C-alpha cells in the first residue's frame, strides 16, 4: 500500500469492500469521535487519520487469517482495533464470529454501542484476558489478534490458552518486532513469521503458531 488511506473511497479501493461495509465504518468513525470527547479511546492526533491509522491498519490482518476460520478473538480491544474493523469486513461473509475482550468497562460500553448501531454480530467480554472464566467462556479459537496490547514476551502467554493446533496469532508490532520475538522465545517455543505492515514502513505483523511454554531446568 504505497498511498495513505485518506477516506472511504481510498479504503474501498485498497480492500475491495462493499458500500455496506463503508457505511458501517463511516458510522464507526462518527461514534469514535463522539465517544472520544468523553473517554480517551485513541491518541487524539490520530482521529483525523482514522481511515489509515486505525481502519486500514486493522483491516490488513484479514489477509493473514485462514479462509476457513470460524472464530476470531481480539485481545484488549480498546476502541475496537483491530477486532471491530475485522468484524465489519467479515460481516457480509458471515462465516466467522468475532469476540472482543476488553476489561475497561467504559471501553467495553463503547464497543457495545458500536456493535448495536452497526448491527455487528460480535461477542463482547468485559473481563480480564488471563482469568479462568475468560478461558472457559471463549475456549479455543481459529484466530487471535491484538494491537498495541503488550510485548510478545507477555502477549504469547496471554494468548496461548486460546490456541488449538491450527490457530493463527496475528499481532501488530513496530520496529522492535524481531527483538520481541527473541525475548519471547526465551520462555516459549512457537513458530513465528514477520510480515510487512501495509500502513507503516517500520511496522510488522507477527504471525504466531503453536505456542508451547518451555519447561524449566
């Protein structure tokens, strides 16, 4: 993606989405601006670039997900990135259920408002990721995603309980991605691949598979 995504028309060309999907995202943008005045959802300076910094940055993860994926879990969803954007893109296909996990009650309320007004079939879990109750209620999923949540050394063990043999972890990372993988690999064994971000020259998508905790000596 050589050009910045300045609005819905650019987004439609970049991701080949329908008018219905664009309408949902335009509504999402308006709700984000309204709620931002009440609670801090995103860095204020990024609101003017929401189509590139948040929508496109989230949407690019879909290309790394297995086409047969039926369940998608987004950890620490915050303002809904990438989870709600993924749900909006997948809504017309209807074959993948997205679950958003967000422990901040105010942010969870925002996610619920967007879900209702956009008519998205998503599940929202207002609880901490690491609790047994969250593990039980979510179970194993086909895709786990996270954006700006934690370094991989913390993120891999947080995500691992939701993995089955074919689960793919899609984690948006910055310039320190290789270092994060090396640090996580000191205590966890996993398959990792770094893919270039479409929205940030220094960004990477860490594609993680088969995480297993290493046994101590």
